[in-house]
């Protein structure tokens, strides 16, 4: 609890104690009124003050005015116990609500802890000085010691370490980094000392953008929240007017009919009517539900930019994927090694022949920085001995030739093999084929492909279970590759060989195809998909670690590369909306019944307390459920 909440708790305890003591004190008349006024003012002075200030500022009709009018009226009519009790239970409900909001804020507050307090800069004498991250210019070399947060995005110049990214991604799996790797702010350096060259200003770094995103998420309200705000604006004056009519009209009819006016009876009913009608349960629980949903999602590494997007996500029926970096890893990897028969005969086993072919390809490509060359060297996995390679020559659009261990080796595409006058085997797999020739003879081929993410297949299945009607994949890759990936993952539709502008056109067609209430979500890596992310009903950015475009263009940002989080986000949104509708129906139903009973004199002030505070507490308890997220789509 905060200090303010503790003070309210002490006032509640003191007021409840005094009310309990007074119930055993047999006093009447003005002394009774004076004694009961003490616990009433202890617990309710701040509500009375807010009500007076509201009237002064022209904002009359709110829950403070309703509570003040009802309880002051009850005290004036001699209903001291009821008047003080209504204020007491109202404050208990308000305290409960404040604690609940604090609980839901903790998930987002934990995310706010990623903000670094300082950056270490090494002086000429080797002494470290701590400076504000805002003061560090791009290109500055900073040191991050074990246990410290990475303060600014950059590239590792020296050192190896393990980074804890759980505050950003919600995942506990650490990330290994070494020289040349890009690192982002907000991660915690777990093991080794890192020297990092900053690539951005602090204000432009990942951590700053995420914090800004979360801080502003509450500004974009859902339709349900806007409805409740408008509803309260008209509802409260209406019930105040109804209470006034209830207090004056029946006594007037009684007088006209020649009967006693019974002002006390009808004024009590009107005050009971006011207490029952307080819209606290709705005004508090609905925003709290969305806030809890956003907080629960952030704990799973899903950042939602506003409750309007959380609400829209629950109606998602079309999910459109980019391929590279979204469903696939976006990096080339060796997926198959196929030595020719003549080449394999020189080795004791087929596995040795595969290793020999890969070794030659890695060495002949060792001087190239092409992604395919890098994938061959990574697949070989051993340090390249530069002394074994000489006379490397790159042939544009074909491949590379070089002397490896005094043997002429060539690696490239089919065009290179034709140039060398060699017959070769056409690759049968999906991906890029690298043919290898050794000493003028065909040695075989290596298949390299963009690897499908381990979670992608299950992610598509989870979306189907979540009620998504159509899954679509849009890619600039070749038709053969695109159709292979789509078939492997169970994607309903696929469009290949598209430019970024073509993707926008395809999304436009799908938007016309879907029903008005159905929503379309586009999932991309955010780097070259910004136009499509902006055009879709909901833009979801994948692989957002370090991607500025993703954070800027998307409505929802997944802080890791796991596409299964899409179904989880839909699950969170639907649970949140279900709780919102439960609270609206429950609160309105209970209040409608109690208002009717109060108007005819059946419901007393104690039932009014339940209809107000009891319903509010139950609604808040229900809203807190939004914080609990089961990571199972």
C-alpha cells in the first residue's frame, strides 16, 4: 500500500471502531447527532470536500456528489448509523479499488524498470565515470559490467556475455552475444564485461520507445470505455433528477389527496435511490479490466498501444503474415548436403563425404561476405585457416573459385557449372542451391534455405483454435518457396513475388472481402512492412528487438520472434472483453432491480450499500482476473 492508502485504511479502522462503540451508547437528541458526526467526518471529509469543489467548478454530477447528497441527507433526517455506514463502506470500496489498480500497475511498472539510470564511459586513465544516458552521443564507447543494464542500443566491440532479455520479451531464455553483435537497451548483462559502441541517442533507443509506448497506452480508449464515460455523463444527472422527483412528487400527490405528505419516508427512499444509482462499479471496473489486460499482456512481452487495439484484437478473423522474419527466421542456413557419387567414393562414409563437401565450400567462400557464404561458414562451424586458401576469384552472378589445399575448387550456381563445362544435378529441395566442383569434376551440391521458425506451425494451429477464419501469407519470395512454406505451416492462402506496394493492394482486397465487424491483423517484421502495418485494422510487429519501424508503425508489438504470441494476444483480448461485458451486465442488472425496490420502499439503506459498494467490489475482483494470463493459446 502507498502512504495515502494506509492513511485511508487507518481512517476506516478508526471510524468503524467509533461506530461500533456508539452502537452501545444509549444517547438521543443533539448529543447522538454530534457523536455520530465524528466518525462520519473522519471517514468522509475528503468526499465532502471533493463534492463541494465539484460544485464550485461546475462538475456537479459525479460519485462524490451522489455520496455526499445521500449521506448528508440521511444524517439530517436522523439516520445517523446508515449515513455514516454508507460513507464508511464507500471508502472501503474505494480503497479496495485503489489497491487493485496498484496491483495491475505492477506488471507495467516492472517493465518500466528497464530504464537505465546511467552509462559507464571509460576515461583516458582507465577510470570509469557514470553519466546520464541522455548525455551519451552516438559512436561513444561505453562499458557494461555484469549485473548492469545495457543503457543504449549499440554494437559489441569487445567481450562476450549472456543477456537477460526477460523484461523486454517475457522470456527467460538468455541471449548470447559476442563481438560484432547488435545489442539493445533494457537488457541486463549477466556474465562478461562488454565494450559497446553506441549507434543511437538514448531518446531514440529501444528502451525509450517502449517506455513511451506503454506510458501512452491508456490514452487510446476502447469503445466500451468511451461508452461508459458518455453513459456516466448522462446517467448521473438523470438519477439525481429521478431522486428529486421521488422525494417531491409522491408527497405532493399525498397532500392533494388529503393524506399526510410523509416527506421523511420519501426523502429516505430518494436518498437510498441515490446511493444505489452510483455508477462506481462501471466507471472503475471497465477501465481497470482493460488496464489489467494491457498489464497482463506486457508481462508476456506483448505491448499493446491502447485498449482500443486490445478490443479490436478480440474480433480478429483474418491474420495476414509476412514470411521472412515472421514465419521464418530470416537467416540462411544449410538444410541439406548432397555429395555426387564420384566425390563420395573417395571417403569412407557418406557422412564424411558430406563434411568434406561442406568444408571445401566453406573455404572457397571464406573471403565473401554474402549471406550464403556466411551460412556455409557457420554450418562448417570451425575456424577458417586462411593459409589454406589462395587465388580466390569471384565471378559476378555465378560464384567463386579458389585454390584450397592446392586443389582448384569452385562453388556457385548452375551458370558457374556450365561455364566450367560440367554436368550437374538439379537441386530437388526448396531453397538456394550451391554447386561445388573439385579439380574439374562435379562434387555435389549444398541446399541453403531460410529456416522456418520452430513455433510457426503451432502458431497457425493456435490461431485456428482461437477462431481465426483465414490465414494468409504475403511474400516477395519465389512461388516455389512460398507455396512450400505455406503448405508446411497450413496457411490457407499465399501470394508470392510481391513488392511492398503489392502487399498493400492484397490487404486492401482482403479488407473489402471481410465482414464489417471482422478485423484483419497484419503481422510483419516492421522494417519494410510499415505501409501494410498501418493499413491493416491491427498492425502486429514481430521481431521488434531493435526494429524502430516496428515500434513506430505497429499497434501491437511482440517483443520476441515467437509467432505463437499472436494467438495468446487474441486470447488475452477476448478474456478482457468477456470480463468487461460481465461487469456491465451484472452491475446494470443489480442496480436496476435495487433501484426499483428502493423506489417502492422495499430496499433500505443497507441494501443500497450492497448495490453500490458490494457490486463495485465484486466487479473489481472480476476485473483483476485480466492480470492472470495463462501462456497457452
